[in-house]
C-alpha cells in the first residue's frame, strides 16, 4: 500500500510541483518505465491529433490508447481504463474528458488545458466555418464525398476494434469474473443503447467485484500500479468547480424560463446547450435527439412545418449532422455549427453564436473532469475502491466493445460499397495493430496515417465502382 499512500499525500500539492518541473525533460518512473511528458511533448502530441481524430468518441479512445499507452507510455493501461470508467460515469463527452485528463496526469491543470484545448480546436474551427456557409453543399453530398467519408469512418472503426482488443486483454482477461462482466456490459450496452445504462453497468461491475472478487486482486493491482504525476487541482478547488457547475445549471434554467428570448438570445442559447451537456451520459450520439428538440420548432400551419421562430431548420440540422460525423474531433463540436447557423438566422455574430453554444455544451463535462480528478486521486487509494476496480474497468471496456460492434455495422450499412468497406476495415485494422513505425517517436503519426489510408481506399472504391 505504500505507493498508493504516497499518491494520496501528493495529491493536494502536485500542481505546484508540476509547474516548477523542467519542461524540457521527459521523466521516467524507475519502477514502471512510464514516461512523464513535458509541456512540449503534450503540444507536439496533440497539435495535429484533433485534425485526424475521425470516427467518433470510441475511435478517439482507440487513438489515445494506441498513442499514449502503447506508444508513448505516458500512463499504464490500468490508469487509462480508470480514466475511461470515470468519464463514462459522468455527464459530458467521454473522449473530451479523457483528452483533458491525459494532460492533467502529466502536468496538472495547465497540462490538461493544453491537451484538451489542442484536441478540440480543429473541430471548433471546421464546424463554425460549416455553419457560416457550407451546410447547403452537404445537403446532397457527391458520390466522391460519400466514398471518402466511408473510408475515413471504417478506418476509425478499425482503431476502435484495436482499442477494444487491447483493453479487453488487459482488463477483462484477469479471471472469469472480469471476462463475464465485460461480456455482460457489452451485450447490454449494444442491445439497449440507453444513456443512463452506461454508468449503471460500470457501478454494477464494481459492486460484483467488491462482493465476489478475491483479495489477491488488490495485491496484484498495487504491485503493478503506476504513480500518477498529477491529479490537477486540489480537492478544495475541485469541490468549488463541482459546486460552480451546479450553480450555473440552476441559474441558466432560471434565466431561460424568466427572460424574453428576443432580447436575451445568447443567454437562451447558452442555457439550452449547458442544460443538455449537464444531463448527457454516453457521448455525442445520445445528445443529438435532445439538441433537435431544443433548436428545431415545428408549426403545421407553415408550408415546411417549421415554425418561423425556429432556431434552425430541419434541413440545416441534418446537413450539419452529416458533416460532423465526417469531421475529426468530438461530435459535441456540432454545437459550434448550430450556434453559427442560429446566429446567422438571428442576425448576430457567427463567431459569437458558435462560441456561445460550443462553450455551453462542452463546459459541464470539462468542469466536472477537472473537479472530480483530485477526488479520484484520493478515492483510488481506498481498499474498497481497489477491490471494485477490476469490475469497474472490465465493465467500462465492455462499453468500448459494444461501440466497436455497433459502429462497424453502422458504417457498413451506410457505405456506398458495403463489401469493400469490410476489406478496408481488415486492411486498416492490420495497419493499426501490426504495422510498426520505424521510429518510436513517430507513433503519434500511426493513427492519422491509418485514417488517411482508409480515406484513400474509400476514394479508390468510388473511382473503381466497387460494391
């Protein structure tokens, strides 16, 4: 228990220590071989990643696992699985929360802001531009664009499958209990597709592990545990952040119900997106129907059934939905597109509208991850948590397995060349799983290259008329 006890003592003062450390050095933990990245390492790793992170949240988890666990070894597979479980149990976009948490574990709050900000900015830029004028071109996409999108999507699924296999081998293969928990989580998550079920499955796995797991699991976990360099803020600051989120949520709901929309449009937009971001578990796919209800108003007396005061039209909504699914980065970037369109229709600043809605949707999840991490750093030293951990991690990995299966079936169904889409999947899975980069420092490029290769294969399929 000495390693975990020392982590608890370091939790409240690690941010100060991190900020005073040498930015040019990449430190090694002698006992584990896990690297501690500098600010420069974080910048170089994330500056281009957001431009090539296709495939949705599960694919992003696959990219993170491939680059930061297998390649750069910033954290162990155990810590990564814990972060994944933590994100799945909180409202907000899981992959976004993990992107911030990765930086926090290396360099504290500033490291988290750097990693998360760099991962989000490409999608913010692309979707703001789309909302400013590109939506009409995507209402009826060309066959070339469909082929490219299909290839990119299949490559993203290959990254998800690779992550599911690696995480399953590490977290579900400990004993029969973890194998069954992973399988149960995957089956229920795929069949029911209900957002509230995700955290429930993880909690269930933890309880099963606590009551039926063996004490030796704790000892094994302690021997292999990696010291986390930073948990970010102190527990006092973390508690303040969680309280601030709750206060803002109440204020925004009150403002929206007590003020006139025409004279307070920005506050109404922010309130709607902040409320949605505060109640969403499971990521981008779950948020779409709620956003549709918020931004599109119907009126049967109108020729197109869309109310004159609707924030966006149905055509604009679904055109942007097609674009965000084909764009890199989190699906929550859809908020920037909607904000830009809403601002155009209201005669407001496109940039201000995009930032208002984008910030509103992302703010709850980002605030909560920074607020919860210091408490996670404290709780993970408890014996009860350590006994629950095998079940928590196995159930969280089951959600990734379910996402991999669901995404593969979906991209194959939507592909203009379903048979060749399977071929692309096999080739890109081989590329991400078995092809090794000649220089370990280039591992950050492997996932983007695999995605680009998938896009090229999609163009090839379009040009040759494959089915």
